C-alpha cells in the first residue's frame, strides 16, 4: 500500500525523489516487487520501508496488512512496528548522550554505578563489555514481574549468574545486556529508562510520535501485530506474547521498541551526519567515531556463528565473507542492526544512505537471512 507522506514540517527529513538523491530507480522497483511477491506468497502480512540520503527522505512505503485478526487492517504510514533488537540501537544512542554528559564512561564497571551488580563475580564487567555482548550472561531471564517494577528489575539483573568469563567470548545477549544497560541508565539519571530515551533521543530529534521504547496504551491502535509461523508451517498467526500489553508497555531496552521505518531511517541519518539531524545536535562526531567502531575485531560471535564486528550499539559490515543483515555488497564501514526474524536498519557512511526494512512475521533462517541479503543488496546496488 503506497500512501502519501506527511508534510515535511511534521517530520525531520524533507521529502525528495529517488533520481535527485542518486538512486537507480530500477533497482528500487525490483525491491518493491520482491516485497509485494513475498506478501502475495504469504511470507508476512505487512511491511514498511524507508530510504534516505543526505538528510532527505527518498522513499517511504507501507505494504500489506498491519493486523490480520479478527479483521484485516491495512498497514499505513502511521503504523508502528515492533522493532525487536533494532531497539538496541535506540537505547545505545541514549547511552551515547549520557556518556557525553559525563554521567558514566564506557570503561566504567557496571558495579561502579549499581553496586549490587557485583554479585556472583560480576564486579569487573564494564559497560563496554556489556554493550558489545561480551558480559558473560547471555541466557539469563528477566521475568514479566520485573518489566514494569524497576526496583525488582535492578534486583533481577544484579542476580544474573555468569556463564563465561567476561571478555573471553563474544556471544549475543538477546535481552540481558540491555536490561542491564536500562538499569544503568536509571542508576545514573534517577529516572525511568523509557523516559530518558524519550527525553534524550526521540523528542529532541522530532521522532517522539514515531519511535517509542515503552509504547503508551494510547498508541496501541497504531501498532502492527507481530506474527509467527503456524506450527504446521501452513501460514502465520498473531504472536500472543509479542502483542501482549505488558510487552508493549514494558519497553524492553533490547527488544520491545516500536517505530516507523522512516523514524529509523532518520535516526541513522543523524549518525551519518555526525550526530546532528535537521539542525538538532544530539552527540558529537567524536562520540560517533568511538561508538561506531569495530570493538570486537573478527572474533566469531558464538551465537551468530560469524564475526559481527560489534560497535556500541550497531555492528559493522567489515570485510569478512558473511555478516548478518547489512548485505554482502555493503561498504565495510556500513553499520546497523536487525530484529529477530523480521527486520534490519542500517546506514552507509560512504554514500550517506540509510535504509529501514521492517516486517511483522518472525521467520526462521535460512530464509530470513537470505531475504535480508537480497533486500539490502537491491538498495546498495541502487546507490550511485
């Protein structure tokens, strides 16, 4: 479904066209055709994409259905999509801002700010080790009882047991690292991490109506439902857990954000523009140089089975043969993050291009990774 873009005054990226921003329209047409074929084949109910370059929005399109039950509701440009782990980058940006304000350093130990975190031999774990998935507790669990009770959350995080020596491995921490970072944000600010992310990132950038970590009930009507394959593989069904009110409102800082594709494209435009978007500076160029740097080299992420070239939030393409989501054709300096089985958002400093692709059915590999590579490569090959 192709719908009109709101006036430029209501969004920080003014609208332009593909030709004026240096894109091969034929390659973007192939991308659109691929998405439409996926939806027609029943791969996912709906999708949203956004493409931006040099501070302008080249493309913003919504496809298919946001909701399928009890009645179908078409996806629109106001639809908010579950970002899953794309949320990690939104949380990371808030941490960049707080670090620049002197509230903590990435070489600090978490326990410097949350003393009880030192339990169970975790006293020497640094913020950098945590955000780069080297902290040593990838499989710990934060139960529903702690999502809204942040005093309980701090206790749960402090009681995480170690599974390996911190720093000895790179192993993706699906939610645990960022629950820990949420507790850190609250410790250094004295505020709910969801409020801090809004006040430091989404509101200053003009994205507060399109990017949420902690979705208010007033916005539930805009939320696209997440889906999952049926057990027998014959189609998809809504995911009860992912669509639950407590998950939406809880705002898990590593996986429960909601947003539009153009909001994510705009967030990456800020990073590509040295920390500034539409006249608003969020962080410094030097902070970005530090944060979007390969801090883990070519070490294999033991969960992903390949090097992930971790920065402080996004990961980089690098020069290894394979990397998830950014596209094989990507510049080694391209950076971004994905959402499990659904999505990827990225920026390319060599071209100034940012791109967001978000769907609402959580699909397994190998199909998921293959389609992400094809989607990203259509965009990379469109850049002139």
